[in-house]
C-alpha cells in the first residue's frame, strides 16, 4: 500500500529510470518467470505462478496494491523502492524544494537539510546511508529461507559484492556521478 512504483520516481529521476531499465534488477519482471532454473525451483516448491508467490515476489519483484485488487500485485522488477524504501511516505517531501516553483538548484541549504531530515524520517533510504542500503540489499542477496534453499534448490546467496555492484550495475543516479 505504500509503494508508488518506478513511474512515480521517473517523473523527476528520468535518467536514473532509463539506466535502471537496463539493469538485471529491472529485467527480472520479464525474465524470471521464463527462466528454466526459476521454474525448476518453483516446481519443487509447488509454486504455480512465480509472480504471485510471496517467496519469489519479496526479492525478485516490486509489489503494490493495484486499483481494484485486494492483494498486492507484482508491478515491476526490483525497483527504486526495493532499495530506497516504499515512497508513499517520503515522495512528496523528497521532491519539495521549497515551494511550487522552486527548482532543486534554487533550494536553500537550510531547506535542503530540513527536507532530507523529513524524508529520512518518512522512510527514504539514501545512498549516503550505506549501512541501511547494504542491510536492504542483503535481505535478498542472502537467502535465509531454509525451505527455499533445501527443498527448492535456490542458492543460499548470490554473487553479489556490495562495492562492485554499487559502482557498476546499480549506479544509476547520474546526477551525482
């Protein structure tokens, strides 16, 4: 219910979304359900639809309440909010630079400090908070679900290395590059 989806982020972060669309994280939405190994794991676990099973969705997709539905639906691959936190609470604060017509380049330092404090209080995980970001990454890049590993045959971890990934495939915020 708190997820806004990548299109909402893309309203302001267009370059980041374009870069993200080329990443493995983005492509899981289409690729994972067609992947033979994923299907093999799903079959061992009795999973009919990969995009509907919480064991798969929690790491490989972003889910949200879609209008007219009572249960969250997979809406995309691993999105901005998978890493930076669900946006409903912080998105408005995060994009307010000090008034309706004020642009980021014109924001006062005091307002910027206050804006980021409010956004963090409402749940945004900023790249500068490396501990929280890494903690978020490792929730999926280590697999603590014994049934998924022992019955399904899912790898217990991944080839994920935080520094290499943060400077490579997931480095999509070109604003600061």
